[in-house]
């Protein structure tokens, strides 16, 4: 069961794994490598017991070594811990614990938790609460305690309620094959699992929790005949966009009314989500609303007060920087909206109002269908805002056609693969686009470097000629997004400037003049959807041709839950 749960979490990215099983004493197996590799070396299956914990580690503290992998064990080997998060006062805490006689085996901050729990779960949890600073979700087992201690402070943790069995995990996918009934822990809460599931607040007072039911089926996790999850999820985009179009108008209107009521509005997210935010800024400006887009880690440097609205975009709802941005906004009196893929995520619970993306599990590390879903929700919000302030635009009437536009792109998938195979033969690439497709270029470059491991930079065609164009030579190749709107002449001029310096350019657009022809032209304001799918396919096919691990690129995790 542990092995299966870890396999379901592989998509999040990891460098090592391990298990600890309680059966009289505590037995531990762990090492660096993929789950299958470690299993083939150590054989997880010969570990027996009724109580156990397991972990896949993505190094945030301490190098990637076997001894730094989880679980970690106490000095007397009677407590084992797995931990997500960062103990920010690790060095000071380690010195204190060593002065008290504790002996450390690893360089990992998580080991502190095992030592703090040596005197028993009740006293140990009090020690952790009082002495450990930072964020954590941890599970602990002990020779001297019955069951598992599960605690949360700043990192996601949920409890699965089965028939005579209980699960604790950072993601429901770890136990979805066994139960769909879930209890979500809030910050400061912890649970004892064993003879039932008992949840407590930080002072060990019992807390009543509502059991919620997850409507995802285990079959949704499978690849469905596709070679990779990423390819499957790209191909799901037309249907996902239909789901986004089917979100009740009242839900969209509520968020749009909040935008209309506030003088300053910030769209914030990290990675792909911030590119959705930048795209939406163009749409909202057409509806006579000035909106700022900013990556979540930088929001704390902005002047925020009770006249502001902050809209947070996060697929998982657990992105640490975005959660911190929400906390910062709320602490300064701002109203908040979250656009997330999980209604019971931390972001959904923190925000004053939430819109659910409804795009189902996204397993590949690269965001694809969640990105276009976010954009559709934002485009619908812009449309609703236009109705409120009398600036509705013609292109907004054609949002229903976007799934068909994406279908047209998907038909070109094998053609794109052939073109990419011939064109992509260097290590450095530029992606350029103008106007509303400036963020399209940035997003395509992000996808490209995430999974091909090639250098890629995205920028506006106008900015490109201010310095960057000096890099053009045979070692660089350029992808240019060409729309049929007001920015077409500018991007064609940029392309000529590259070609005049001996650079090679691949035009991505509409009609026979573009090497990657995406079909009939669409309204310029809707091209970000089309170019999103095209950019995803370009990156996917090249990474697959290179033989890279498309779904789990190196060093990356699906949800960045630490700073």
C-alpha cells in the first residue's frame, strides 16, 4: 500500500525515497533514486507491519544522499519521522539539541523533529510547536505509541478515512485507490491515527472535522493510452475548456463585481500561473480596468491596503509563495479571490472567494490544461466586467469557440513533431511575441526549458531588439508567434531583423506563410489559447525526441510548497 501511494505521488518530483514500518521495533529502508530503483535494491515488500510511514524527498535542505533521505530516526531509534517543509531555525535548534545530548546522523533539518519527539508524542508535539520554526507537515511513528501522529503547520496534509484503516498524505492521490473520504487538517492541527482518527488543536483539545468526499476516480490518474501524462493532459484541453465555460455565470460575476468595486487589483501567481495573470491584464485593460500582474514572491513589496483586491492563481492551491501573498494581502486589509483546482486546498480556504477550475488531476509537472483553464476563467471574468461597466467587446462573444480552436491545433500535433525534429538542433532558443502574445512567448519558453533542459528565453519582439538581438548567431534559433491582428506587422519586422543577422526563425501562426500553421486565423485576443497549446506541443515533442522524462523533469516538483 505504501509503495502504491508513493508511486501515485511520483509526479511531484523527488530525488530519494524510503519507508519505516512499526512491528515491535522500527525497521527502515531508504536510499537515493527512483522508487523502483530503490525497491529493486532494498525490496520494500519484505517489510511487515500494520503501521507505517513513507516519503519521497525533494531536497530543500542537505545534499541528496541516502542518509539525508526520509524517514529520519531519533537517537534511541524508537521514533521515525517523515516531513515536508523547512525548519527555518534548524541550525540553532540542532545546536541546542546536541547540547542536550542528541546525536544527529544527517544534515537534514527534518531530523530535528525525530529528536523532539523522543519523550513521547504529547510532550514532543508541544516541543515542536514551541521550538521548531518554519513550515511542516509530518508523520511520526514510535515504539512507545499506538498509531501515527500527523501534524500540519504551513504545508498540506490530509487524512483518508477507510474501512478500519486510515491514511495520511500530502495529496489525496496517495490513497485515492483505497478511499475517497477525506479530512483536511488546518494549520496548527494534528491527528492520531490508529484506534480511529482523532483530530486535535495545538493544545490537544479535540476538534470535530467534517468528512468530505473526493469525486475523482482512480482511473483518472491513468495515462489512458497516451505515452505520457503531459500529452494526455494537452489533449484534454478542449474538454477542460468546456468545463471552464460551464462554470455558473453567478460564480464568475461575483469575482467580476469584486474587481469592479476595487480601485487597485492585483493578479498574482508563480510560474505558469503568473503568465495567465499577465495575459489577463490585456483583457481587463480593454474593459477599462487597470490591473497589475505580479509574481507572488514579489507581492510583499507592493503597497497593499483595504482598497485592494488580490486574485491568486494556483493550480494546486498549495504553492507556498502564493499562500504567503494571500496572507500578506489579508494582513493589510485587502479582499482576496483564489482561482484553484481544489476547493479544499489551502488557497481556497484562505481566500474570501474562490472559483474552482474543475480540470481534474494534473499529473505531469508541466502545467498545461490548468493554464488554459485559468485563462478561460479570467477571460470570462473580463467579459462579465465588460457587462458591468458597459465595455463588452466582440471577441468575448466567441469564447465558446476556443475549444474548437484548440482541437484544430491538436490535429497538427504530428506535423509539429516532424517540424520540431528538423528545426531543433541547437542548445539555445528565443520565443518572441507582441502585445497579448508577449506572455505567450514567456510561457512557451518556460515549457520548453522545463522539459527539454535547453536554454530558452521568452520576450516581446520589441524588447528583443534592445540588446538581446546581439546574441543571434548559429547557436540560437527563434520561435515567433504571429497573429493576424494589430501586432502582425511588428512581429514580422522583428523576424526580418533576426533573419538579417543570419538567424533562423520558425513562425508559429495562421496560414501558409507560417511554418507551423495552426489553421484558420482567430481573433488576436483569443490567440493566447491557441499559442499555449502550440507551445506545449513544441516543448513536449522535442523533449520526447530527446528521450527526457517528460512527466517528471529533473529538479522540479508539481507543487512548490516551500520557499
